[in-house]
C-alpha cells in the first residue's frame, strides 16, 4: 500500500481500536520501504514491530501481563501526582489498607518472577 493511501486510511479509521488483522508492504514513490501497513487501519509497522506482534499473539498471557504493567504504571503515575489528595483519603478512612496489602503481594510475585528469570 502506498504511503499516501495509508495516510488516508489512517484518517478514515480515526481513533477506533484495531487488532491489525493483516499487513501489507508499505510503498513510497513506487518502491517497497521494508515497513508494513495494517490493511484495516493504515497504521505503519516496522519489521520488528510486526514480529513482536506475532510473538505476543503466540503468548497472549505475556501480552496481557505487559498490558497490565503499562496500566499499573499509568495509575501509579496518577497516584503519585496527587499525593495531597491521597494523604487526605488515607487519614480519613481505611480505604487504602487493602490496596497496600495488594501491592505487597504484587511486589512479592514480581520478586518471584525476577528470581526465576535470574536477572535480579
Ligand atoms: Zn490496524
């Protein structure tokens, strides 16, 4: 698919989610660029990104784990950004106690995984 065609497709597709069901070669001025285009949404992928997608399709649990990690990181950033508000709710109620407990478990599990991988 030509670069400009892909750009048009991207605009038509907009912000909708896409599971990128199929890829085609990306062309610029009539020649292959070595990159790929999602035939549904027009998004560009490098060879490496395409291979990574194939790998994560083979191990959906790993994909899920990494996705959750990203979400957690995002939420923690919000919590850290609003420490003042967090201080308020932590003194006025016990609502963060179970959260602390869960985090302790999470840290424990992460430590276990790191040990198993032998990278810690
Ligand atoms: Zn797509």
